[in-house]
C-alpha cells in the first residue's frame, strides 16, 4: 500500500539492534516474519511504509511481500525504534524508574514523553486530547498565538504572564485598535450603528476597490443582504479580497510564549487558519497534517472500532433485513435445521477424537441437501 496514512508499528531489536539502522515493521509482519523475535511496540505513526525485508535487514526476507524497495526514504525515525522514549531516553516500561507516571505522545514528532518531563503538569487525561512537546512548540512557534485561545491550561497556575514566559506584543494599527474597541463594547452603540450605516451605504473611495469590512464582505454585497446574515459568518469572502488571516489577528494581540509543552482539546485543529500564507508555512515546517482532523490518533481509533463492528456484524441478520416476513421465517427455519444437524454431525468427531476432513464436510452437505429434497417432495400444498 505504500506509506500508510496512520498505522500501528513495531521495531525488531533482534534484526535491527542498537547500532544498526532503525527500521519499522507493520503488525502483519510482526506476526508472520518476526514472531519469535524481540519487538518494541511503537504504537501508531503517520505516513510510514513497512521496512520488513528491505536493505536494513541483512538475513531476512519478508514472507508477505518479498519484492521491497531497498529503503523507504519517506519514513521518519527516532529513538523510539531502539526502545527509548522521552527526553530522558529511557525504555518503557523502565525497570529502574519507580515513579508512577503516564506517557503522552506528541502529535508532531510522535515521540512519547513522561508527564513530569513536559515542563508543566499535564491536565487530567480526560480534559485534553492531544499534546505538542516543548521542542515541537519551538519548531511550530506559530502555535503559541493559538495557545492563548485554544489550548487547555496545565494544572500549574501562573502568578503572572511575565513570570511564566515572554509576553509577545505586536504594534496595532489604528484600524485594529478601533476594531478591538468595537468588540469590547467601549464605543457607544449609536456611534457603532452610525459607522455601520456609513460602511454599508456609502460607496468606497479607496483606490477604486470594493470596501471590505471586518467580516470579509464587500459593500455592494451587504447592500443586497441583511447585516444579520453577514455577521453570522465572518470567515468567508465573496470574491472581493482574500479572507482575513486568523493567525495574524491572534498575533496582533499579546500572548505568552513559554518553554513548556501544550495541551489541546479535540476540535482545535479545525480552528487553525487555512489561508494561502498559512498553508505555505505548514508546508515549509512539514506539519501540513495539523489541518487534517482525520490524522488524529482518536480518528484512527474510532475507525478501528467502526471496522471491528462491521466485522462482527452477523451476515444472517443483514440478509434477513432485506427479506419479507415469509422469507424471513423460512430462512430462520432452514438455518436452525442446518445448525442442529451440523452440530450433531461434528460432535461425533469430537467424541471419537478424530480429525474432520474436507471429504467429511462435503459428505455432510450432500446428505443434508438429499434430506431436504425428500422433505420438500413429501410436502402437500392446499388452496383455500
């Protein structure tokens, strides 16, 4: 399948011990090709292709798919592939560590960290869904602007913003200051309504272009549609100009940057800006997956649960749901007859301790069909 979007992985210390090149194998190969080896469980990683049997394995050929590329250049590796985790580079479970502590996976680098090594005490496990470690917050520095609005606060409380980190401020333009005053309700309501009336009814004189209000609508559009409709959606532009960048709006306000990990709720990714400049920034930082809510481990687990429920679904019940009542009764009777006779037939083999062969099963169904035909031929049909 190539690089799978997200899958569970293992590392084989028998085939790739410390000092050898790191390699990851899929669950199927862990059973089929490395069943008796010593494996490290890596949980899930994104965009990874199984290495089993490629050039990293000197004396092993993959039993499931022998024709492998020599290397998978798109794969990313870290110390997890040698059974080491966190900034402390210790195994898990650690026989020398007696401190009870949960391990939390960073959703950017996908390494696992002890809760006490994140620079802040993590919230209760049910209060957040994803974590970004300290190193990845420094790499994805733009996330600090979102953290003030979206992140789940850690259990430790800051005495003041300056004590806990650096307060970053950006000079605000006069137009931005007016907008902040409007949002906080400082300006008088009559003045606000007067300015809205001027914006909505007067033509623009700025360089011949349509006036774009703070909601992303041009004045001509707002003349045709009620203001209430425009105010309910602030994120769409109707061909006048580019939508306002959410990140720049957040960066225009004070926010705190600390040397800690951050913790995020389940829906925070959907609130990241997806303007052209931000998408380019994600690509340059190689974190495009942050805007994909299907990339999350929770989405992966939910898909696995859904697939299991589909596999557990009774094919008989699915067939019954597509039939009328008479057909349903007939099918249930036939099914019960088959189940009873097959159980009795197989019990003889169990009692005698003999192996059931292919010919035995074929013989059973031939006899079953023969008995069924005899029963059908003896049936009498009457008309009322």
